C-alpha cells in the first residue's frame, strides 16, 4: 500500500536479489558489527570497494571508495557513518579522482552528503594505517 518509497520496494528488491548468506563460524559469540550505515532510506549504499585504477589508488593503497545514490527522486541530506578508521574523506568522480573542493569534514555523526533526485556520489575514504 502507498508509494514505492513507503513500501520500501528498493530495499525489498535488494534483499531478494542479494540475499544474506550465513557462514558457519566458531563457537565464540561475536558482537554485532556494521562497517557502514546511511541515515536516509532514500539513499542506497551501492558499492564499497578498494580504490582501483584512479590516480589516487597508486598513492594511497589504503583508500576505499563508497558509491551511493538517491533512489526516491527527492532532495535529501544523509549521514554516512562508518566504523572504519577514516582519516580523510573526499568526493571523487567515477574514475576515483578527487573532485575539486571535494574534501568532506569528518563530523561526530559521520559524513554529511547532499543528494538531488537520482544523484550518484562517490566518496574516497582514506583509512588510517
């Protein structure tokens, strides 16, 4: 019932097409852990990957690229939070080259990202060694 946004169609589609696979582990109970979270249901975290062929990759092998997009056709501000030890964050293009004036401040709530309808953002995260 309601709009596709209210019915969480995108989340259900990801759950159907990319099901969670359980892997047997040892007896020790591990605490719950998540590398990333996004504050808005309109924003989908699509990709997390080690920096590849971009110019920054050779200089910073500890770099990770996170690609997100706005899926509801709305203008929204979302917070990207991570438990990884990020020392620097910047917007980058699809070739993973840092955008001019793309540096993002690391805030208590994470990284503040602004989206227009269906916008794709790539964020280069440089991790502490």
